[in-house]
């Protein structure tokens, strides 16, 4: 399936960076699509902030502000955006909700969404139906012509970068071109692909994107990013409002409601500083490694899992190709409960997840490829 074609350097990437992941001393961690273990850089950054706050309180508050901007800058570099287009949010759900509730919808507007999405990318759009908004539900397996037909006249299309159960990686560039041709806003839930595969919001014509830090970005829970293209920020109102949404937020006596002139307008009040320290360090670490090196390593690991479990008589939920494969592989065997399989794997030192009758594994680039064969050998 392609892992044999990787260069020698790509095959050895895990050796180069495995020391950055102390979790490898305890587990073969294959649940990065759930909650990833912190990379060493993120953990150390968070410990530094915790110690500093314990010893000095907010005495070094200027360093905290540097961390906020550092995360915006690093994330912007990761997705080829401008730092002024990056807001710091609690999680992906908050980012999606910010877009869904911030648009001035009109009765009769149409949204294109996909049935197989994670609930965070379903409920915010479904809730708009009570306001007279029509949500047309497609399948990620629908042909591209069907998607283009549906997009005609639609106000927004929302999809995920990588589908959370099947591991299907969406052709964002093609869908972005379709949305551009029809004047449709393009939103992406990027949580299952950002940090694992390259993503260029400009090349893909993405208007807005949200992702949490605790999966493929290797950061902590409770800290994520929201990208909103600069020229549409005035058309998406903040759905939460506090003292930091406004341009004059540093002047506590000012009562002027003028919004900040960047994506900071979507940041409502005090931010998760310790989480920001961790996520900034994690994103900077991934940039240092290089997503162009990370992606083929993850693709190779997924291919190797699929081949190995298939050889053991298991079926894989979604066929893998170079274009659509990602870091998630879900598999099952008739007559065997996926929860029992996950329990057996855990007893053998493998961290996986049961999902809707499937065993879902999601290895990151630092995992020894040989462990994928050991995983298969452990299966009942």
C-alpha cells in the first residue's frame, strides 16, 4: 500500500524523535485520534508556566502575552495564514459554534454538511434548522459531481479534513474550488488532520477552520485555534462577548464596543494560559520536524496497519489510497466484539479505541513501524 516506497530518512523519522515522547516507555500509543500524549516540549512548557505562576503569580504577564501571540504565529505558519486570522479558543466545538452562530443567516439559506461527521460538526448546523435554515446532508462517499450540484446556491459547506471514524482524508482543494465557483463559504473541521498532513488554507480557499490541540497537534486539551479569513471577519459576529473582544480592551474605563481589527475579536475574556504554553510548544515542535516529513510517516503507518490486520482476517472500514488515506484505521472481524479486542490490546500494551463496533487505531509519526505488525499478531 505504499509504505515500502518511503525514503530511508522517512522510515527512520520515528527513531530521530521518539525520545520526545516518554509515553513510549509505557505504551504503544495508537489513540492520537482520541487524546494524544503530550510531546515532551509541550509538557515542559506547561510545567514552566505552572512553576512561574506558583513562584511569581502574574509578575511575568508580558511573557504570557508573548505566548498568546507565539501560538497565533506558529499556527498561521502551519496553515499558511496570517496571525491576524487566528483566534485562540477552548476547543473545536467552540470554533465551529462561533461560525455557525456568528453568521447573519436568512430563512431559506442552505448549508451543505455530511452525515458521517463527528457530532461537533453536526449539531451546530442542525440546530439552525429551527431558524428556517435548510441543511442538506450528503455522504463523504458521494461523487464530486453530486457535491458540486448540492453546493449551487448554498451559503456554506462544512466538512472535516479527516473523517473521525473511517479515516477518509478529504480533497479540500477540489471542494474549495467548487465553493469558490459558487460563492459558497467553506468551513473545515481540521482536528483529525492538522498536525498530521499539510494544509494550506489559501490554496484550498478555506474561509474558516477550527481544530483542537489535543490530537495530532500533540498538545493539551482545552486549547484550540479558530481561523477566519480576514475579509470575512466583519460578516461573522462573535457569539460570546466579553472585555477582550473589543479594540480598547486594555483600557478598562473605555465603553466603546468597536471590535478588535483581527481574529482576536473572537476571544472572550481570559485565555487558557497554561494550555497556550503547551500548544505553542507542540506546534513549534511539529514545524521543526516538518509536516512534509510527518505526513508520509503517518500514511505509511496507517497502510501498514491496514495490511497487517487484513492479513489476520479483519476488514478495514475504508479502503486506503495515497490521496485519501490518513492516520486513522478502523477495522473489525465478524463475531468479535471490538471492545474485547481493544481490551486485549490494552493488556498487551497497545492503546486503541472502540468506536461504533470498530477498533480504531491512530498512530503518530514517532511510533516504531514494527509495532504495527506486533499489534496484528496480538489480535484474536
